């Protein structure tokens, strides 16, 4: 395994494995025995960066989520896991009532919700401190200053360590970080967005983003990372939920003329290296110029083994140039 430092403050920064493990469906779609087997193998291989959320996976049973955090808590207690494993969780997108969702009835990012949701996550996970806590989705109903101050208060009292943000417009991320800096408070340092080798259309609206998706790492966000070397991108859905091997799963926003040449470049490099296309995608992210940590969920130990092998896959500069240039 290889490792990278996330965060800049000596008191909160952590060394994490370059391959993060997504636990979104653990305890719901993925049963407990399989989830425990995956977690055990991940840790055995040197992995120490696990990602969840307080709303995972509410859509599987029409509830409010919490299954993933609860399973991770049971696993941690049964294995005697301490703070050597960095657990990241999120708040802000938990439905306030069963049968609702994060687009019509989210918990939001008020000071009260941030405090109460963080406490619930700590209890479910069995953690004294939430190593990394994200603002999951935007909340336009609450002043940004209130959200910034509420997250900083969790850091001040030891409830949270690092702070992160996901699925926000880049201008709102920068505004929140500027408010924090002006007040001498800790701000967002870890940015979690969808990112993969294929490039999606950004003009396709959805329920969260009526003007087009802000959940993908586009040019604005990547440029922001270049300008702010203290930030780290955690790339969720790097393997597009299996679409690289099952094209019928490819999301509609990737159906455009730029996709075939990038797929062709991936397949060429996979043939040259003897690796799978999935492994090439992960290696492309892990060894790239920008600080990107792929966050990949799996439903079996076999899938995890494939992903782990990508950590040691070294792409040549020429191969990287071809992958980057394809369009």
C-alpha cells in the first residue's frame, strides 16, 4: 500500500492509503458477512481510509439511513479497531423522515443539525472523534457563516478532526474557506466529488443541480486544486459503478462523442500493461500530478483484490500523456 497526507494542520492531518474504500452499501445491499470480509482484507492489505455517510443507504429501504455507519461500528468493535483506521463520514443529506429524500427533505447544514448529526454518527461508529467530516450537499437555506462556524466548533471540542465538502459549487467552497480563514477557523480541506477518466457532460441538470451537475470534478475544481496545493480531491465513483466493464451501465451524461476515444485509450494502455481497464483508471488517478485519492466501493473481496492491484501499477509518462490527451 502507498500513503498520502491529507490536511495541513499538524494536529488534525492524517496519513491515509491512496485507495479509499467506500462503505455505502455495507449493511444494506451488501450483507454483514461480506462487508466484514471486505473490510478485513482491506485492512490486511494496508488500507486505512474508509468512507461512509449518515444517510447511507436510505434509498434501499425507504428509511433515513444509518445502516453503513452502524455496520462499521459493529466491525470496529468486533475487531478492536482504534484510531489507526481513518473513518470519513458526511452529514447534511439525511432525509428528515422515512419515505423522503435529500432533494425534498434533507437535514441540511444548520448549526443544530451539524451538532446533532455528528453526535449520532459518533455513536453509530463508536468513535470519540470523527476523523474526517464532510458537508454532503449544499444548503441554501442556512447562512454559510453559520455552517462554517458550526463545523469549526466540532473541531474545537474534539468531535471532528479534518473537514471536507462534497457536491458544492466551487465558488461556495471558496467562499466558505475564505470565511473560515478570515475568522481564524479551520475550513474545508478535503473535496469529495465524482471523478473518473471519462468526462461527463456538465450541462445535464438533475434534482440537486438545475443548471447542470456540480457533483463532478470539472475544470473549475481541478484548476482550484492546482492553485491550492493544501487541498485533496477524494474521487468517488471512479469506476462508474461497473460501467467500464458493463457498458450498459454507463450514465447518460457520458454518452457523447468524447467518450469513445477515451475508452479506446484506456483499453490500449490496459493491453500494454496487462492490467484491467479498472486498474488503469485507478492508477491514472493515484499517480497523477494532482492529489487525487480514488474512493471505490466493492461488493466482494474479488473486486477489492482487483482494485488493490492498481496501487502498484505504474503508468509511463507516455501512457499518461495518451490517456490525458484522448478526447
